[in-house]
C-alpha cells in the first residue's frame, strides 16, 4: 500500500512540474492562439538562471548551500526566463502576428535549437561558469533537499514537497492575478475578444507581453524545482519536459489555466502509475513516455477540448 | 469636435468607404444612415482606430487621430460601442463595466460612474455578478452602452444600439441617448431604425455604397422624399 501511495506522490510531484510549465503554454495560447513550442527552453533557461545566480553568490559566500539562497536563485531564474521570453515575443513572434500559422511554429523550432545550442556552447565560456556540454550538478540547498521527510510512514522526498508547494502557491497567485487585478481582467478580455478589448483602452501588445512573462515566471519556478528534485540540469532538459507540459495543457484543455494544472497532475500520476501497475514488458520507467503520449493521442481523438474544456478561447 | 475629411477605407482592394467628409459638433446627436453594406460600421471602426484608412484625415478636438492606436483613442475621450454589442460573455456584468473604465485611474470617479450606470439600468445592478453571456439581447445592449459610458467619453459612437430589440427596449435606448446628450455627451449614432434616429438627431448623413449622398438636420431628412422612400418605408 505504502508503495502505491509513494508512487502516487511521485506522480503528483512530477505532475506539479508539468503543470507549472503547462501554464505557460496555456496562457499564451489563450491570448494569441499561438503554441509557443520554445517554452520548454524557457524552463531550461530558468534553471540555468537559478544556477548562475547561485554560482555568482558562491563567489561571495564560498559556496554556501543555506536555505536563503533559494529566494535569490528563484528571482535570478525568473529574471533571465522572463527576459528571454519577452525578447522572443518581441523579435520572433510579434513580426509574425498576422502570418500563416505554420510560420510561428517553424520559428519556435528555430528558437528552441538556438537557445539549446547557445547554452551548450557559450555557458561554459563565461569565466567561472561550468561547461554545459554535459549535465551540471545543481546546488543541493539545505532544507529543500536532503533526507526524506517521514509523513505517517511515508517517506517524502523534500524536492517533491517543494514542487507541490510551489505549484499550490503559484496557482493561488495566478487565480488572484487573473480574477482580481485590472491586468488580469484585461487578459481575460483579450482572450475573449481582442478587437473589443482595444476599444476598452487595453493595449493588446502589452497584454501579450504579460502573458509571456507570467508563463516564463512559472517555468522558472519549475526549472529551479527540477534542479532541486533531480540534482542536476542540462541544456536538453527543456525538450521532453516541454513536450510533456504541452501534452498536459492539451489534456486539461488548452487556454484553460485550471485545465493546465489538472492536466499536469493527471499526466504525472498516469506516468507514475503506468510505470508501477502495468506488468511485464510494457511496464517500468522505459515505457512511461509512451504512455504519456498515448494519453495525448486518446485525448485528441475522444475529447479534443480537453478534460476541463478550452473555455478561455471558445469565443465565437 | 469630430471632423472627418475625404476618408477612404479599403478591405484589400475593395473600397468600402470612398472619400466621405462629415463633422460632429459638440453636444449634438449626429446619425449615419444607410442600407446594409453602405460602410457605416467601417467608418466607425476607422474613427476608433480598429481599421487604418487609406487616405483622408480624422480630427478629434483639434488633434489628428487617424494614426492613433485604438487603445489610445479611447483615452482621448472617444468611446465606441461596437455593432453586435460585443460584450465579454464569460466575464461578469460588473467586470464588463470595469473594463469600460480600464484606461482610467480615478477610483472615486469610476465608482461614481458605476453607480450612474446602475441607476440608469437597474437590471444590470441586480445581475452584476452574473456572466454577461447569459443576458438577453436587450440586456446585453444596455450593458454595452453602460460599458462605453464607463470610459466617461466626450464623444460616444453607437453602432446599431437597437438591433434586435423590442419596441419598448428601443424606446429605452433612445431615451438613454437623449439623457446622455443632456449630460453633455456628444453622440454619433448608426441606426437601422431611421425614423427613431432622425427624431433625436441634430444632424444626419445618408451613406450609400461608401459615399455620402444626402445630409441635413434630422427634421429636414424626416421630410425628405428620398429618405421617406428608402429608409422610412413610406411611398
Ligand atoms: N472584414 C471585412 N472584409 C472585407 N470586406 C468587408 C469587411 N467588413 C465589411 N466589408 C465590406 O465593406 C462594406 C461596408 O461594410 P460595413 O460593415 O461598413 O457596412 P454597414 O453600413 O455597417 O452595414 P450594416 O448595416 O449591414 O451593418 C460591405 O460591402 C462589406 O461587405
Ligand atoms: Mg454595420
């Protein structure tokens, strides 16, 4: 029994990571009907931003892994991720706003390759930074990593705790932002009717930038969480994570924020459970990606609007 | 207050507005009449900045606005309630109204205007927490007008505010327009119901396939034979 609970918890924490990234796909899609396939790279950049912040701090602190590094790493990761996303929107996507749908898609692939190769080739060139051609160990901070915590006989990995708590906090914050602030209301308005939004005095370009920035912030949280959970990061980490998070967003209903969270958690649990429950040849970790994408195909065939429905973008 | 000079607007190669000129004076109600496809909506959308003109000029309160982005036109005091109401269906009534005041920062003034709209249309107050998409056509129209009022415009453009409404609702809308005028709001009105529009218009223009073919005071046009035949259904 404990074993299954353990796996469930693993699934939920993996799913939280997917959910944090999936929000970025969904928010941007809800506003501009664009699938930003380079979003996985923003997650990777967020992780590298957090690592870089720690490295710079370590020049002063001599490599302290005290808990208070975390907020600083988080802020550092967010700044780099948001900056990358905003530049990407401004210079790659905005000129293509009225182009055929295929153009931004191909652009996204180009941006992905560019960002991966940029990190791979140039990160280690910065004096004092490690070579990024292979995986880089991520600082294991006190309190957020270390021995598992015993919860009623269940051994919970601290990284799992962190990512689940991070998702909860981000979700609450996002709810407040979208429903309780003027900018959030403007985001909803633009996703429902961009032209009429302009008549309200909403600068649609600015709202699009906000959508990219919000998605990048959460991806940076996920990047940091991923580093803490797995103990290392690498320049390729955004590819599969991005694909999974996209699956999660579609699963929950693209354009729907709550859908991204539900989709992420569902996907994480399905992966963990498929690994555990499916016996024999098709079980085990080697097949978990297969089951994840089987789920995507099933959803696309039988419920293309996703679990919660693509409610933010169903305008007439 | 508003001056349109030789305005030409095209969709691709097809010209929808072919060089029209008209003006709206402070405090007036001015109507644009015309059959379907005459170019009325195109004209309003160009004035509010949603469409770019091919040539011609648009002046508002002494300032040229034909290259101003739509969201900045509202801030200058020119609101546009679009054809088909275009309320935000999944936002509540109150959120819709607050969006109308998006460009404003004066919290007190916004609260006062919100009350003013609720006083004018009690039904909006009763149902302020409901998603606007659940409203009937008439209620949505009230919401659309209220939303446009929330930006506290000096010039309000209304595109077919009575579309699909019962005669009673139609009366409500027309008396609201009069009330707004008496508060000092200038109105540019596009209406299918030419008789009702002309009765409260200080001035009116008739648009036919992108060109102004007739203009005069409301009374003059009400008495004009051509207008009677084409728009008032009389022989
Ligand atoms: N988005 C568009 N693309 C191409 N042509 C358009 C577009 N919108 C309008 N038109 C054309 O421009 C012309 C003027 O249309 P417009 O909507 O301005 O007319 P209108 O006077 O508002 O008509 P109605 O009374 O039916 O609302 C019409 O011939 C119409 O077909
Ligand atoms: Mg029209």
